[in-house]
C-alpha cells in the first residue's frame, strides 16, 4: 500500500529543533501540496525531559532514549539538530543502517565525516542532506550542487561566521578594540562564553571544507583548509585598511586554477566596492564565481531559529519528494575529481603589510629593494613617523604575488635590524578580474 504519512524522528529540540517543529506543524498544507504526502513529527529526542521549552509539545512525543527513534520502524526520516561529533555520528550511522533518511544541520560532523556518512547512505539507498550546516538560512549548498551543476566554479569567497562578522563590523564602525567588542558580544549573547571556534576561524573552516567539496567536486578535508582567526586584528589595521579603501572581513576563500585548489580562512582586506565588503553584523554571504556565469552572490541570515529551520525543512521536503518518486539515495553526487592542492608558489594574491621600522634614511629603500629581489611589487604605500620614538610605521599593499614570495619577504624582514616589528600581514581581495 502506498505510504500516506511520513514520520519524522527529530533529534534535538533546542534553537533549531524548535524552529523545525514550528515550520512542520505550521506549514502542513504547503508540505502536503509540495510533496503529495503528509508529514508528522512522531518522536523527539532530548537530553532533559523536564527542561522548560519555548513551545508546547505532546509529552508522549518526547524521549531521552535514542532507540525510540533509531529502532522505531514507523520512523522514515531522522532530522538531527543536536550538534557535535558524538553521539550524533553513531546515531546517524545507525539511522542509515536502519534505512532511515537523514537531514542534519551539523557542520562539525559533515566537515569531518561526510565521506563515511554519505557512503553509508549510498549502501542503504538513503538520502542525506545538510543544507543548514553552512550559512544557516542561505540555500547555498543546493545552489552549488544543482544551480551550478552546468558550470565550473573557479572561486568562492564566504563570510560564513556571523559572530566574527559582528565583531569586525563593530570594530570598523566604532573604532573599537577586538577585546572590548568580544566582551560586549558575549554579554549580549552574540558570542559564546568560549568563543575559540568562532574567533579562531575553525567554525568557518568547517563550512569552507563543505563548500569547497561541493563547489569544486573535490573531496576536501578540514586539514586542507589553511586557517587564521581574527583575534590578532587591531583597530589600527582596520583604520589603515579604510584609508587605503578596504574593509577587514574574516573570509573563507576557495579558489581553483586549472585543476589545482586552495582553501583558506583568514582576516582579509577586501575592497570597499566589492559586494562582500558591505555584508555587516551577523549576516553571512557567499560569493561564487563560475567560468560561465561570472559573478554571483548569496546573502542572508547565517543562523537563528527560523532561518536555520527553513533550510532543515527544505531538505526534509526534498527527502519526502524523493520518497514519493522512489528515488532516495540516487541524488547524492560524490566528489568525483582528484584532489590537487596548490603549493604556496601557486597561490596568488595581493597583500597588506604594516611594519614598524627605524626612522632612518634609506630604510624604505632597503625594503623596496628586498621586495623587488623577491618578485613582489608595490601598489600602495603609507609612511607615518613617530617623532619621539625614532620609529616609523610603513603600511604597504603589494601587487599580486605568490604566497611563497610573500612568506620569504616576511621572514627576511623579520631578520633585518631596521625592522622593529611586523604588526600585520593580510591577504587583499577585490578589484581584479574574477575577484
Ligand atoms: P541547541 O540549542 O544547543 O540544542 C541542542 C538540542 O540537542 C537540545 O534540545 C538538547 O537537549 C539536545 N541534545 C544535546 N545533546 C544531546 C544528547 N546527547 N542526546 C539527546 N539530545 C541531546 O543547538 P542548536 O543551536 O539548535 O544547534 C543544533 C545544530 O544546528 C548544531 O549542529 C548547530 O551547529 C547547527 N546549527 C545551528 C544554528 C543556530 O542558529 N543555532 C545555525 C546553523 C546550524 P535539551 O533541550 O534537553 O538540552
Ligand atoms: N557560530 C556560528 C556563527 C553559528 O557565528 O556563525 C552558525 O553556524
């Protein structure tokens, strides 16, 4: 007999889980009209049954026993919004072994273990979708997999962490110090008590591993992403950036040249007229350049109860449509291109450097000679002397150079007597073709 009702096992009833219940219960007619089947949340797994919830739920649906979902023959789809690696990984593997489709918002798990989870799904003819894991309410994974399936993506740049974008925006608009803005963001609940994963770029790196795998069709691992966070960014860097026409953003950058790829997360000076420069506050955006389409950009809320829940429920709708058509497990395109990572000698970008030097005759000439010797050419320079200390501050933006040459320049500068301190060095983006 043909199935009329699809039963969901929801794992987690926190921020995102609550939004999922609201949308599934509130959009019943739309769900039926779009899928041809009715959808019901049958059981909900939580940690603490007695916790106060911001939503009214039939108490019979709530359980603390994962087997009530995983071994329940009535349940067709597991929606996982618990988070973390364990026990969720074991739960999802078990769900797939029991022929239950999976929808998850878990970037930590998918960045580290997607190949194992997707293989298990394939073995069991099951769907696994994870749209909410990157950039919350922005349907970017679907865009990469389906919208750009006809194109070859050459570059993606993402503001994919709302916490750091909030901090950098405040620093830029108010001229405030990093530590002060972080403390304020923590007090307001925008940043976590332990902000390491966000501010050191690890959260963004997980999202970039997922984006680059799907965008380039290459199996990228988290270790392939070069990561630097924002904790060293100062208000002076931001002020100098502004003078030269840039905003500082924590950018995930994934770039393909020929068949070689590079992926990084780093504080980046981006030209003010680039669309990513005006993405402010907790908002996320992903810029995608394709060989055929050229430039595109996707913008929206990267987190929050209802935006994230829309992504989860849209995955749910896809699974239910696939059930109706009997095509579950056939839509997943595994990365099919060989991974070739670029060496530093093939990573091209412009760079911003701020250095403190001895305020003596010939110092700037020594620096420019070094740059010329190492194939790095200058685009912009500002020099400002500190009258009393006998030091001067030099801020430079290079023309396009390789990361290898710039690393050599930095190392050499560090060893020179006249160089007192290298305050900062940032990649620069925007303003050139395909950027
Ligand atoms: P959350 O508010 O902390 O909720 C987590 C839920 O999981 C809670 O209901 C908790 O139960 C339950 N839970 C935790 N450990 C459990 C365990 N061992 N067994 C059973 N239940 C357990 O988390 P969230 O913010 O909704 O995030 C969920 C997922 O969505 C994460 O993977 C996160 O990265 C992802 N995500 C979140 C956002 C966002 O805006 N929040 C955006 C994008 C992606 P109790 O309620 O009983 O404590
Ligand atoms: N901590 C993340 C952020 C939440 O700040 O963007 C969404 O993944």
